[in-house]
C-alpha cells in the first residue's frame, strides 16, 4: 500500500470565519468554504451568497483610539493547469497578493493569517477601506507567468479551476510609521510619508452577505446539503437545486444504479458541447482522436460524445486522471432519475469551473501528442448543456473503486479534499 505524501496546502487549514446567525443572532464559526450554514441554536438553515466575491477582514489588536486603514489583498486558492511541451502540467496554489500596487504595504498576507479568525465586512464596519485597483485578472496573469517559467515550452493553454477567490482586508494604522494592526507592530523602521497613503482611493464598505432560505422552491421541503455543497437536494420531490444570484435554479440529474451495499456515489458533470477545430461528435470519433485500441462498432457514430468532469474538488493530479478516464470511457450505462440513497459526496466544484477544464481534458487524450501541439490552438469548445450524474464507487479497505473503469482513488485523498 502506497501512501501519497500530503502537500503543504492539504495540511493547512481553511480560514475560520466568525459570524452571527441571521435568524437568532447566535455566534457561530464557519469555514471559508462553507456555503450552507445550519445554526446550532435555532436550527434554521441558510445558504450564503455574496454579490461578487466574499470580503473578509482580519481582526485588529490595535488600541481602540487608532483609526484603522483596511488594505485589500486578493486571495486565490485553486488549481492551475497548463498544456505545455508534450504534457499537461498542474499545480495547486494558495496565495494572496496586494489588490493595490502600494510599496508601503506588505505584498502578500503572509502565513500568519492562517491562524486567525476572519469576519465578514458589513456596512457598519468602521475604518477606512482602500479600493482595489489591481484587477484579479492582472494578478492571475502573474501566477500564470510564474508557473510558465517552470514549464517546458511551448505553453499552449492555461486554465484556473475550482478556485476560491476572495478579498481579504488587513488592518493597518499610522503613527509616524505604518503599523500592522493584526500584530500591533510597526512594519518598517523608517518614518512614513503619509501623503502617499492619503491619496489612495477608498470606498464605503457597502457589502453585505445574503442568507438565502433553503426551502425547496418546488415543494417547500427543507433542502439537504453538506456545509460546502454547491448543489442542494430535495429528498421529498427528488430534485436538485443550484443557488444562483437570484435564488435557486433547478438542474437535471441522473444516477448510475449499483446493487453494491458498499457503493459511495461521486458526482460528475456530464457536458454536451460544440467542438470546433477537431472532429469529435461521437464515440466513434473519440476512438480515433484518442487512438483507443478498439475496433469501431456499428452504432458508435450515433453515440454522442460527452465530456465528464468531477463535480467535486480533489487534488489536481486525480482531477485530471478522473476527467480523462471518465471521458474516454463515456459510461454508456442507463441512468435513472433518482438521487442516491447511499452515501454520496457533496458537489463542491461548480459547472462553470468544470466547463473551464474542457480544453485541458481534451488535450490530455489527443494522440499522437505531436498532433496536439499543432491543433490545440485552433480548438474551440462551447458547452451546450449539462447534467449532474452520480457514479458509484465501491468502498474497499483503503480505496474507492469504480468497477467499469477499474479506477481506484485513495480514501484519504477524498477525505482531504475538504481543504482544497
Ligand atoms: Zn440561529
Ligand atoms: Zn422538493
């Protein structure tokens, strides 16, 4: 039995966030990736939504008399994929970076923040909030450029998948010098020219987290989900719901049935698409494109090609392997329109993120690899439709095994995916 060593990121914890139940006001602590909040006191469940990104602040230990200055940092936690040279590269990153180019302030949050409890910023929060002037796209381009330096050339394509993006505001104050208000210590030894800081644009903290009721829009029943679920299920009327900005949207789903009592269902996005630049419409085309050692049977040209992508976060290497193996096998088994009664894994990777991974998925199986370098640039994939499909994996001592694929995942890796 081989054990994978834990990466630095997986052994780190999520940020913890202190907040209050919107219903009864009881104090609560949640994890950064939590979306479904169930109050221990009043038992009311609600789903958290931000209009764009979640904004948090670090706690201050500065003397109460100091006027706080909140400086924004972009936080990016997720997978970077690239098609480079003859391979597909991947990396998990967890980084923060200044959202304003201001040399007086530390360029990132550093590691200290991992141990602190954050709070949501509300319109009532006091202090001066500096306005982010560096776009996230600009910062992400930085990550790509740094990642590219480590990759074989040519670099053909990039994707950022399954990322958690937030703005974290760190408190500072000025007393001749610039002070870090988290640690209550000066940042630089030299006296500061405060006019530079005074000129930075600021804004009112007008952001508020929305708490949405989790009742089934169809039948009024209480929806089910894990704390980090992006899809909520109604066991009463057998429906699945995806929170969007203006409420809950129903989604199509299916299950590949299994008689095995040790089955655990893992969720996948099954995606129909228009692909330009390569002939890939049917299972017969796939056999050609991926050079699968099978003789094309009659009828295969009528079986539509679908992409399969895990609907849950998992370390990048396994994410890639699962996407590729599921897509190559095209699982043609009949699906039932049922929700799994057995244990099932929550949906923690959105359909939007899954769609971003399609080109990487395709690049992972085009053969010969030299052909990929020639044609990848001209390939365009437009998703047309999707469904959520629960696929059974059979639990064994250390692994979950998908019998049709003969694919095994270490149970430990699934358990650790909570931190991604
Ligand atoms: Zn409550
Ligand atoms: Zn219902």
